[in-house]
C-alpha cells in the first residue's frame, strides 16, 4: 500500500514564482492536512480539509491556498513564493473518527531563493 | 484554540539511560494525546497514544503518562538505544474534526 505520497521531494524555487506541492493518499481518509516544519522542529498547520469539497485555514495560512476536489488529492499552492516560505512541507491524512492516527507523507523540502 | 507546550527542545542521554519528555496542554476538552517520532529525512510516525480515560500506557520500552487535572502528559523511554535518536512530538486533540495540535518537538540524541 502506498499510503500517502508527496511530490516533489525537493525543489528550489525563485522568489515570485508559483508552485503546487502535490499530495495523494490511497487510504480513503476523509481528513487531510498541510504542515510546515521549520528549523527541524515544530509542525505548524497551514490548511486542512475535513472532507472532499471543504477546506479550512490553519495557524499559518497566508501565502498558501489549497483545494480538495476529491478524497485522494490535496494540493498546496504558493501563488508567489517568498524566502520565508523556505521550509519542509508535510501532508498528512486521517480518518474522520475521534482519536485516530495521522499518517504523514515523506515531506517536500522547498527552498525559495 | 489548543496550545501544546513541549520540553525540553533538545535532550542528550547516554545509551542505556532513561529519557523523559514533557508536554502541557491548555484545552481541558482535549481527550486524545499521541506521540510521534520523526527520523531524519522522514515524516513523523505514531509510536504511542493515550486517551483521557487512562492514566498510563506502556509498550515495551516506551510509556506515556497523563495527568488530566494538571493538563500534562509525558513520554518515558527506558534503556535508550542509538536508534531512539530522533525528533519526538507530542500532540493533543479534542476529537471534533480530529485536528491535532502539536508541541514544538524534542530532539533526542542517544550517545553510544
């Protein structure tokens, strides 16, 4: 089972350019999340989706947008990248049931120069 | 919203010693407390969790304790091994929407 897959693994992006980070899961999980991880530590929630067709803002949503057209895919778009968006981005998914496990992708390392 | 504080941010122990990581949370409605381990270059993975109706849970060398009154919970790793070296995250959830709020992480280094 693939689980949850992110692409690309890493990317160097010029400031001002746009980019979409892809996330796909094959576990039919309802909830999906995007986190950023800075300095090798804390995870901060960017956006989330509790089910296909709905999205919500997390702790640090500015400069990012998401869509959830179907259950499996949850892309994250940076419309105009800035250096402060240099980070490692993790996508996660979870069944919509109390106290279930979050499954994380392997991460996308993004450097904005 | 929920706020989870985690301490220490870094922890260095000698192989064979015990390691303890502590977290506090702010929302008394939180009732699910998982711990995740993140190895270098990988995404976090669940290693153990505890629910609010339980005070302690063990799985081999790892254990979690929960004090709901004080709103804190801890991860205990005994007989540490070099492969325990990683970043550990605590988290809290109150169920609705299943959103996890993570602590800031602890980088554990086990010296051989």
